C-alpha cells in the first residue's frame, strides 16, 4: 500500500473517529496568539494495522493517542498549517508524568502531530503541551483532560 494512501486513511480515520465517538473523544479547537490548534485524544486500538505500521505506532487498547494540528490564522481569515515544535506530558491522577514524543505526519497541505502514552481502563489523563509554531515564538500552552476506556 502506498504511503500517501495510508496517510489519507489516517486523516479519514481521525475525522471519522471524532464524528462517531465524540462521547469518549471530542476534537477540540482553541485559538491563541494568531494560531488555531485542533486536538484530540483517543484509544490507539482504533487505528488500522496499516497506519500503525507506516508510522511505527503501537496499536493497542492500552495506548492512548494524541493528535494535534497547528494552523496560522491568515489576514483573510483562512488558516494555513505550520510546522511546529511540540513537547509535553501526560499526567495521571496519582501525579506520575509520562513525557510525550510527538511525530509529525504530513499529507498534502495537512500537518498533524501524533504522540502515544500508556493508558488503563477508566483512566483520566491530563495533558500539558507546549507548542512553538515558530522557533522565535514563545510556547503556546495547551492543557486538557481525557477519559480513556480499554474495555
């Protein structure tokens, strides 16, 4: 299977997942400092084997996936994807932190950042992420919580 086809599957999957399973994973959007940031977190068992293999992702019900897209708001109101630097942590209710390692995925004009973390059933994780849309820009802080279910 061609890499572009796999990337298209990933984009379609993420959109489908968010639309159908919005009760357990909602795509959210924030706008800060001239940038629009779309983000979601969901169980990695929903990705296809082909996508997992193409991007070296762990396809497991005990893995959570974080998906982030960063866009610059243009003067005409449209948005343009940007190559950004992302770093962050997933924090459990116990206070333990796991670093997130983001991987950039590009498909045509779209750019996504994916990361994974270990999850347990009925676990709530808090994500604290710093996004630098340009090397000179101070980090934009993104924080959100997500409930995960493995059964």
